[in-house]
């Protein structure tokens, strides 16, 4: 329920208490006697096994815990394609603190021991029906979701986790307003391993509220909604109860075969096979890279800026692409068509409340041919369904037309001139990334060869200030290309878009075409678009299949390297 920097960030340790002490007084009065009644509701819960307890901890103790956290602990910002959150280290490490430092966290230490005590583990086991739980493996941390922080869809399947939990420590004097975001969202599945695009259970945080669910491979998909306010952190303690470890009651040796993959590990699998390239009907030879015919120029002039049809300019762009394997073409659409696109997209964003820096409901923007696309453990955005009518929505027709243009033969030949490569096929779609909702997670080019990415972007940009917001990347919406993973890296997370991991970062522009030659194994994602964004990131994202490199090509490259 919270991001960790390793696949198993828990610690095994014996309890330092020399005798078992009752922990009942650490919890809300009478709580531990409610296990049987909670068990019935838990077993019947949807979309998967979960429950919410409104008051978990003794009020005085939890207030002391919150005060200690705010006064004595340091939070570190952690951010990747899937999350942005401020987090402390693993609270299992409290055992190793010097006495003077531990004294500053006395109540927190007391709470941690109570949560993993035999009495509370028995309570959890009874409610969930999950069997024995480990008493030696504690796995918890403190998270602060400040303005803009979020956690995208995943299933929590890592290692020996059995029950996920979260205990909210929001301001007890200032009840949380659901419109401020930060809700825990639970998703049903279409089939095992494939979550629905939108959640069916939404649980806003409240002081002393405890939520838990059974970690179920292929079922326990959830996310944390973005927190919107700048100065209202969503503070919580979250972690996992694990299956018994070796030597503990209920321990069973783990099976090496047939283990379920986490939702994040699934993203490393081949994602290209399900969406084949459409092959062009005409064969083009290498002469296609020399220039454009009169017919091509006339067709392209209907929608492209004349600047990009000048053969001298095309030569300069081609040289840059050949040197850098990437190029950006600003103001690519001609003035008249761009004016239509700008007016239509800005009006759509205003109508949907996506320019107001608030969390809008799921389903926002479903209009004309636009429908939500997932599954959300891989991506979520709006795309066009051409079986639907578009008369009532100008953006549907405009983007459907552009989609046809980017798959046309004239544009194919324009690409051949610019890139000096002849596309053999294409696949692509129009997309709308709504603030507070949409993103793609990092996926890998597993085709065994390079692919040409062409992305035509229209981020809603009503003024210069909003253009600077997109350019700065603080509201997300940028596209990031990342180096392949190290085999030794944690398979459950991705590198952040930093100097070590990022090969190229492209801020969301307005009327910009980016061309990128993406090598084998290179990953890319569109960062979650924050509710703070000026509006939607609208784009057309295309990939073009390139000819396979021949042995002759490879020999020439080797000669050039000598």
C-alpha cells in the first residue's frame, strides 16, 4: 500500500520484550473483541477481501505518535513512474536506535510493537481468515502524501506479504475533506490479473482509521488518489503482515514454481505482441528517403506548417535526427488547423472542470468517441472508439482526422526523408491524459530491434504561464525514456526519471511533434498528469515498424566504428 525501495524492505528480529504484556489498552476500547463480527463483513466484502475500522488505536497514544513523527522524523521524497511520496525508513530499524534517540520515539515504538503483538496478529488472522502471521517480520513505514503525491494502480504482490494495512494519522483537529483527494481506491478485476479501468470502492482518509486487505495475486489492485492541497499532508503508517517465517508456527516452505508475478513485474513482459503493426500496402525503396513528390507536398500542406515542407529545412532536421536519434518539431500543424484544435481542446477541458486544480470524478470526459482505456496497472487515458458517434464533440472528429493523417502514405514518406529510414508499418492512437487521473507506466521495447516513435502533442496551454508549468515538469505529463534495468535491480520498481535512469525527457508541449528512435530494451512512460496541471495532455502516439538490420548494415557500422 506504499512504495518501498526494495522488493523486501522488512526486517526479521526477535522481540526485545522479555515477557508478553497485554496490548489491549493500546487499542480503541473493545476493539479486539469485535473480531468475529468483522470477520463476517470481511468475507463478504467487494471488490476483494478488505475492511475499514473507524477507530483502531487508543486516542492518547496515537496523538503522541503523531507528535513524535512530526517533531523527530525526517521524510525523503521518493518518485518513479508509479508513485510520488515522502517516506521514512523501515520502522523495524527502531530496535537498533541508541537509547537517547529511541526515547524521542517512545510512543511510536510502543505502537509498532502493539501492531505486531500476538494479540493483534490473532485479531487480524481471525478477521481475515488468512491463517497464521509472522511475529518476527515487521514491515512498516510512515508516509506523507503532500500536495501532488500519489500512488498508481498495483496489487502489492511482493515476497511473503499476506495482509496490507494502512493507519491514518491525518490532522485530528481538521477532518479530511474527500475533495482534497488522497483516497484509497480499490479496483475489481475483469479477469485475474486485469483490473477494471475505474475503482468501485473509494475510501477517503480519516484520523485513526485503519484499512486492511488480503494480498491476492491478480486481484488486490488498488491506488492512492493524488493529494491536492499544498499544505495538508496525508500522514499514515502503512505496511504488511507476512506469512510465517522459518521456525514460526504455520511456516511452509515456499514453492519455487508457479509463484505469481507482481503487477509491476508483469510490465517487464512483452507488451508488443497484443497490438500488431498495420503493414503499409506499398513497398518503398531507399529512394523514398531522397525527397517528396508534388502529390505528397500537396497532401501534407493541408495540415502541416509549410516550414516543414521546405526541402532545405527537412535536410537540417534529418541531420539532427541522424546525430541524436531524436528531434522535436515545434508548431508542426498549420495555423488554421491548430486554431481549431486549440479552441476545441480548451473548451473541452473547461467543460469537464479540468482547469480548476481539483480532483474530478472518474468517468469525466466520456463524450463523443472518447472512452477510458486501461488496464490501470499498465496505463489509463482516454482514447477514441470509432464505433461511437462524434457529432456532439469537435475533439473526436479533429483527432480522428489527425490519426488518419499520421498513418497516411504522404506522412510515411515525410518520415522517410527526415529519419532516412523507411517505415514498414504503423500502430497508434489519439489519447487524452486528464489531470488527476491518467498516465502510462514504464514498458519496454522487447521487439528485438529499434522502433520509431512519433508523438504529436497538444497540452492545454491557454497562456505563457501554463506553458512554463508543462515545461517544468512539476505537474507531470512529460514523456520519459529510460535505460534498461540492471539484472540486479529490484524487479518491483523502476528507476526514477533522474540523471542515472533517464535517457531523454520530453515535456508536454503544444503543437509539437517528437521523433525518437527507441532502441531495443529501452523503457518509456508518460508521467501521471497532476490535478495541478493547466489542463489535459492531448496527443497522438504512433510507433513505426522499421526494416530489420541486415548483416551488410551491421558490417558497415562496424567499419565506421574502426
